[in-house]
């Protein structure tokens, strides 16, 4: 078998997955692909291989040649029809890459018949240039599954009305000197419009000043949970450390095991009203105390708990211990994460919940800067549901539902009321110049080396 210069470079550098892959395919499907690089001097090595791809199909390999920072991509154009939905998927295999999520990236670009960018069909109603139709910026399919060495990237998208072409780009960018990525043959097919995924979110705005026992505190929230059920709410969020608020005791006095009396009480209400409840409590685990939030299900079960990671000085002085995990939980409507009060001052908490797929973050919060509440929602494109003891008139944190653009979708102004908003978890938010920012977080966010 004869090898051209590009092949000899790959073999010499040890960059091919297997020598038998080197037979080039001459079929029309592979011939439709071309390779591009932003600048010739950073062009990596690119090879179309006839076999040894995903499930023995063809593959498109891109590899560094011993230099760092190279960038290039295989591309192909597919015909599409404006207004129709398409399901895209591709498999990738990488080697020698520190951050595949950042290096081995797919982009889909919607174009008209002249190859120019176009506008989306609907105007945006976000905080920036509301009412205008945004430009159709690239889509970024997400990693959805792993099978052996192969990772599947996929997404379902609606073609803008003027689209006749979607350009698929399979990227290698900024990889290590001996890194490489192998792409399988992409699949693009027209599909039905995905179903909506509406969820009704609620926050309770109330100060449980009456009573001294945990049971008495919990019972004061029963009427609000009933009201939430009347409004067909799926998730209702209660405030922080609610069994401790308004007592004259210590954190230890209000602490209990989890599961325990308070979770048992709220489990009963969650089952009775067929909804999810998030409640802030204080947990005792042996000699340690934690500020926690718990998630109770419509089946009357404890789905999980979250131990507050970032503790303010008052809780440290009171003998509480920080947690060290940021779990995300599956519910019947989507993925839910939790954070508590002071966590909101630190972007790492909400970002890690979003990294793990959280679509809604429930936030029992005593008090916080409202700008940070908006930032946590906006920078991650997640819905944040906060429940606070702070009076609305203080112009501080609100009991509210925050949208993808950081604005409040609903808020409560009077104690003893609910804030309720309905959102579609299947509807991305498109920004002017950014497109669907949430889909770009993983391929664009940097690696951060923790300082000691």
C-alpha cells in the first residue's frame, strides 16, 4: 500500500489508531467531505479512513503532528428544509487529549442557498435586544452517552425558516502535541417536533415565627403546599433551616437525622398533593451537624439530600460542618440540583450542578445579593427557584423563579404567598451573537487549576 505525505506523517508520529485504517475510501459519501483550518500554519493532519470506525464504519481522523495548539475540522453540507426538525448524532473516539469536551467539538451551521448565515424564526424575549429575531448561531451537540471508547454527541434542532443547508463541522482544536480524535459517520435525519416539557415551579415566601418544635414549624407550610397543588405545581421550594428559624435554641437543638421526623412529614404532603418538595433543615449525623436541603417525591420518598458546601461565618461559629458533594437528582420532569443560601455567592456551586445536567436549581436562601441570584441562573441557563425570609421591600433577595436570562419570571411580595411560573425545559434560550449559550458551556469553559 502506497502512502502519501500526510499518511507518512501520521505513521511516523504514531498517530493512527491502527495501520489497517489507512485505505482511503473513494465512495461519494466520503468524497463530500473537505478539511479546513483557520490558518495553514496551525493545520493538523487529517485522514479519511475506510474502516475501523464506529461499528466498523468509516471514520474521519484529525491528529496533531507533535506540535501543540493545532486546529482544523472536517466539514460537509447537508440539505435541509426550513421549519423542519432534525436529529443529529455522531460518535467520537479520542486519545492523548486532556479535555475532549473542549478539543473534539461538533458545530452545526444553518445557511441559505448562498451559504450565508440567516435569522431564527422567533424573536427573543430575553434581557438583551428583546423582540428582535436573533441570527442563527452554530449549534453544539452535547455528549449524551458512552459506549466503550466511543462517546456519542447528539441533539435535536429546528431548521430556521430560510435554511436550505446545514454545515456539519467535526473539530480538533488546541489539542496536545500527540492528541487525536476519530469521528464516525454522522447521522442526520428529519424527525417530528419534540414534545414540550412544561413544568410548574413554585416558591413559598413565609417566615415560620410561631412555634418552637420542628413539627410546629413544618406544619405551618402545609397550607402553602396545598395552594401549590391547587395551581398544579410540580416542584415547590421552602426556605432554609425552617425548623430552626424563629426559635431561641441552637443549631443542635433543631437538628435531626435524615430521614427523620421532618422528612417523614413532608414525604406525606408530597404524596398527598402529588408534587416534589424541597425543604431546608438541619441534619445530625453522629457528632456532626449539617445545613441541608432535602428533595421529597410525589411517591412519598426521600429522593436525596444536599449538604451545604459554602458556610458563612455564623454557621462555622455555630459548629456546622460543610458538605463535599454536589448531587443532581432525576425527577419525573427533569434534573434538579440544590444549593443553599451562601452557596449563591460562589459561582462554582451552581456551575457544577449545571455541569452535571441540572435544569432546575432549588435554592432555600435566608438572604443573598439578588444580582448573584440572576447571575447563577444566567451564566448557566438554568431555572433557579429561591425561597427566602427576606422582606421584598428591602430590595434584596426575593422568593422568586429566575429564568435563563437572569430575570425574574415570578416573585412573591407578601409573606404567606407563592411565586409560581411555568417553563418549558425543552425550549432553549437563544441570544443575539451567542445562540444557545447553555450548549456552549462545556466546549468553551476553561479548565481551572484549583489554587491551594
